[in-house]
């Protein structure tokens, strides 16, 4: 018994209709999930138009294979391309600290210590060791960058 025998002799327009329906659903969700099966359906329609005697099982297998291939290829393409938005540091507060004035909370030991920026205490590391590689308590510093939640500072 052929499970997909009812597809044998079907018109390619059924696959086009499925592709359009999946594409419309994708436009409602903006998830890039339904786009790939929609492309698979259009590919199955094209194959059925070129090979009109294709059996139902072959159509389903082709649709599934094209959907998986287009999903992997499309995800790789989107990853390379990005979403077009600039990288935001909105929820990465330590990255917003670059260029800010800081004050050493205590003497730095081995180039590491704590600083205060706008009343908030942050772990810190000196960017380059000075003459002794230390910063004294109350020293004025500037934040160069952040690395793993630690502010990299230099003397002002």
C-alpha cells in the first residue's frame, strides 16, 4: 500500500499553494522557520512540473530533502549576512564603560583591583603595568574596555 499514492498524478500547483501558504505564515511570524519548507515546496512543484509522473512518496521525499537542504544553507547564509542591525551593547553594561572616568577603590595589587564608576564598584585590571604595575587608592583612572566583566583601566 502506497501511503502517499494520493499525490501521484497531482498538479504542481498543489505544491505551489503549499509554498505560498507557508510563505504567508512566515510573514506573520518573522521567524525564518517556515521559509525553508516553503522553498522546499516550490522546489517540489518545479520537479513535478519537469517530471509529471513522479510518485507520491518521491514527491514527499524530495520536499523533505529540499526543505532540510534549504534550511541548512539558509541558516548559514543568514549567519554570515547578519540581521542588518548594528551590534548593540544595551544589555552588556560593562561594554558601555569604555572612556568613562574611574577611581581606584583600594591599592591595586599585581595590576588587579577594584574601581568605582558612577558610584558602582567594578573589578578592574590595569591595561599596562606602569613603573610598579600598581595604582594607589583614589587614583584617577580611565576605562579602556571591558573583558569578561572586568574593566581594563589606565591612569588618566
